[in-house]
């Protein structure tokens, strides 16, 4: 993985199509190494779900190309190798695990719901937290969880209408998304212990995902038209 980090660091300094094309072989080698790491990690994660070892790592990764149409940053590439570790592929729901590799100690392992555009999912999770506050608290206050993770996510300033402002989990009811990010140093990423450590992190994250997925059991992904407010032709 040292070569992967070196490649990404160089891409960050030379974020243009000319450099990328001239270093295509390095990109292919770095991508293959990243997929190899994913394969080893997925094999180790068979203890969490027997489907993990059967997944194709390449199908779980994202391209480095950035969509610059609506971004102020017009650089063409995101110098990060990313993957979702999920038997459901890249679907946002059900929630599973996430991995991002970026040089200079900016890599992380993730879990939960990152998206804020799935309004029905947000409502369902809020309702589940409201209905089962003790179960949610048992997850986020667990001794294996609380010292390592902080629940993140975009949030409202106030508890949304229809929910108790004095609810024991009022702060979490403000959220529009709920996710975890566990930082990974370059030293750990390049060590022989990474797969074991990452499997342990995901194991501790799993009860959080399980709670969210219980909330999202009957969730149906909206069509692109309804998701982005477009009318069908």
C-alpha cells in the first residue's frame, strides 16, 4: 500500500489529465493493489457476514474521476481510492461499510447513512430512534463503541416538527444523516496488521448499522425523478 499512497500523493500534486494519462500504468498497479487489499479484508470479514468473501472487490470500488459540473473544484480527479463493503453493492440502503484511502493520514473506515437526499430514510431512522431510545443509547454508549466512534451527520438546529423536544435522544433526532468515520494512519494502512485491525473496527461498528437497518426494513428507493424533484416526461 505504500505505492498506492505514493501514487495518490503524486496525483494530488499533478491533478490533470495529461499527468494521469502519462502515469496510467501506475494507476493500474495502484488500483490492483487496492483491490487486493479489499479482497483480503472481505475474506477476513466473513465472520460478520458469510457473503463478504464471495464479493468481487472491483465491483465495490469507485472511479477516481470527479463530477465537476456542480463543484467549484474543477480538478478532474479525486486522489482517493474508495470502496463500499456491502453485499448490496453500491446501494445506499441497506447501510454497510465504507473505506477511503487518501495519503498523509487522511484514510478512514466508515459506516452508516451518509446521504441526506433520502428523505424517507431520514424520517424512518428518526422514528426508530424516537420509538426505541434505550436500544439506540445501548449502541452508542456501549463500551466497545463510545470510546472509538462519534456519530456524525448533517443536522437541523432544532428537533424537527412532530418529535418531542425533550426526548432523551433529541440531539440525534435533529440529524438528517447518521454515520461513523474511523481515522486510519498511513502507518497502520501499510502494516501487516491492517486487515485484522480493520475487521475489528467494522465488527464494533456493526451494531450501529444493524440499528439503522432495522429502521430501514421497509425503505424503498425513490425513482430518480422523485429523488431530484423532476417531472417525468
